[in-house]
C-alpha cells in the first residue's frame, strides 16, 4: 500500500480539518495509507495576541516547509492562515467544500450581542472582529484572547470573559456547535477572506499529487476564495489593517461583499459587486480598486496607534 505523509499543526482543530481532507481522499483512493505528521509553528509557541506580531505565515510556515523539504507530501491548513504569497515551490492544489464563513457569538448566558449588558468583556483574537464589535456595541469592553478554540470557550465558562467571537466553521468541525448563541449575518459582521475554507498545499512540481488532490476540489469554493484573495492581495489587508470580504455564488453569478474600517470603528467603506463566477479574480480586483478609490488607504493610517493602545490592555 502506498504511503502519503500529511503535514498539519497539532491542534484539535487542525487535526479535525486534516481528517476531513483525508477522509474525502480515502473515498477515492482506497489503496493509499495517509499518515499524519504534526508540526509546531510560530503561532503555536508565541502566546501574544495575533495582532501584536507579524501574523503572515505564523500558522503555516513551518508546516509548508515540511512539504517543501519533502518530509511530507502535502499539508492541510485553514485557508485564512495561508498568505497569498507562497514559496515558488509550493501551490494551493486543492480547496475542498467550504464550511460556513460566518462569525458567531459564544457565552454561557444565551445572550445575543445586542442583549449583553453594557461593560461586558468580549474576547477576540482578531482586529477585524474587534472593530466590528466596537462599531456595533461601543459600550462593550473588547479584549484580546489567545488559545485554541476549546481554551477560549473554557475562558467564557470560567467567567474570564462574558462572551467571545469565533469562526462558526471551527466550532462545527470540533463538534461544538451547541455553544453558539448567535450566528452573525455576513452583511452585518464581515468575515475574513477565506474563512471557513480548507487549503491543501503541495509541491508545485508534483503533478501526480496535484491531480490526486484535485479529485476532492470543490469548484464553487475555489472560485469564491479566489475572488476574496485577489481582493486582499491588492488592498493588502492583513492583521494590522483589518479587511472583511466574502464571496457568495449561485449558478454562474457571484457577489463579492467587502468592508474596511477606521481604527475607532466610526468610519467604514462597504462595497458589494456582482459578476461572472468564472471571472472571480477579476471581480476581486474590481472591488479592490473601488475600495482604494473610496479611501481604504486613508482608513489604514490610524491602525498602528490603535494596535499600540490595544497592547496596553494585555
């Protein structure tokens, strides 16, 4: 039986996502023994909130390096953790069917966001989520939080936080959907580009591996994330300049929703455009141009000071 080594982080969520990919591959390749190789990353070791460090590649660099060196045949990631600029030797060979891209609210009192008492402490690891929380509920105390999904949920149960905001996909993949109190509507609470999607990375010159992985590709999901990633590449949104974007496609039509915010949450630019699904990258570039023309760059200026202020709360 042929053996294929699969690289991933060692968190429960990363392993769950890897199992999703491997299970799908096993259905079409029953003669292959997929063996999982867990790799520790900078993001696993550094316990500061994500926005206090260079967030690009902190959860994927070491995992992809195992693939590049030939220690593993492919790697499984959360797509939103994969930077748009990969090593020239690597390629995102497969995007399986995407899970929900939405963010959700978790607390142990069954209170929706608008029902939380003023002054409630809400935890998040994301500046994008933080600024949207502040925009919707300026009377809340938004605080940084680290740890894996299970740890964050325990911090709510342990009363360290009154509520937290997480990605629905992560909770779903861990079998923890029962803790969700509120699922935010995409237009009201914009997710990160690529949120909910899994990316499988392999060596660019490994044509046999690419062809094998393509058998579990979901074309709709691929096109949606292509639009989102082409948008973020041009605008250069990142952890220090939060950008929300999500594409929704139906048949041959796609609508790309996007938003950027000022650091204090008082200003925002929101743009939605529709186009042909088969021209996903072109749609992403079009929306990026519109964001830039309407002043997205100017909104980025206050974020450095905002991050410094945020860090004082740690």
